[in-house]
């Protein structure tokens, strides 16, 4: 029971972090939020701990990809500002 509770907090934390990262999504928050919600609603019926952990790992991967996208966006903006 304690492990399921821990997984629940991990899922909530993942959702909050993805919402935070979605504010700067290139296509806009109005595009990002429904996609995020649908992804979480699709997996809401998972009960097996291994499946939940696999879904959390997948979400962590998405976070890393979003962060890379934002760093690239920042890099390109700085490059445009200082170089021709």
C-alpha cells in the first residue's frame, strides 16, 4: 500500500512538472494542455506497479526532451542576438 501511495505522489509530481514546462511550449499552452491531459487520462486505469513505473519513466523522458527543446530555443535566440 505504501508503495502505491509513493507512486501516486510521483505521478502527481510528474504532472505538475509537465504542466510547468508546457507554459513555454512552442505551439502554446492551449495545444500542450489537452495533449498532456489525454496522455494521463489514457493511463489512469493502470494498476500494476511495473506498468505505472514504466509510464513514469516515459514521462521523465518527455521532460528531458522538452528541456532539450527549450535549451535549443534559448541557444538559437542568443546566437541570433550576437551573430549575423
